[in-house]
C-alpha cells in the first residue's frame, strides 16, 4: 500500500519536484532494503550533472504536525528538497 500511494502521487500530482522543478523521468526496479524477494520501482530524475536524483512522496502537512496519509496531503518532491524541508510546514 505504501508504494501504491507513492505511484498514485506521481500519477495525479505529476513527476516534477514542487520546489526545484526537476522532472522524474524514469523508473528503476530496486530491491527493498533487507529483503531478498521484495522489489519496488523508484522514480528518478537526472540533474544537470548527469546524476540520478530519487523522487519522493512528501507530506504537505508533515505527519508529525497531524498531516494525514491521503493523496490530498501528498506532493512530489526530490529527495534533496524533501530532506531540506524536514518536518516544516512550507513547501
């Protein structure tokens, strides 16, 4: 279910980071950490240096501030912008 919400976010909200605008352009099949069987798809963008940047599902209102796990509270964000946002309320 967790991955399904992520895919739904990319499908309904788009594949661009809401902060920096980098566009997720390809999916990579990857093994779930600590598992030998489970695989999932991660969305990646490529930055101006040719480096892969993981795209994430961000909670607009952080869970720590009472934000819900619903599509209305998700937005697409690259991992760098998501890390910088932390649990703050702004984009």
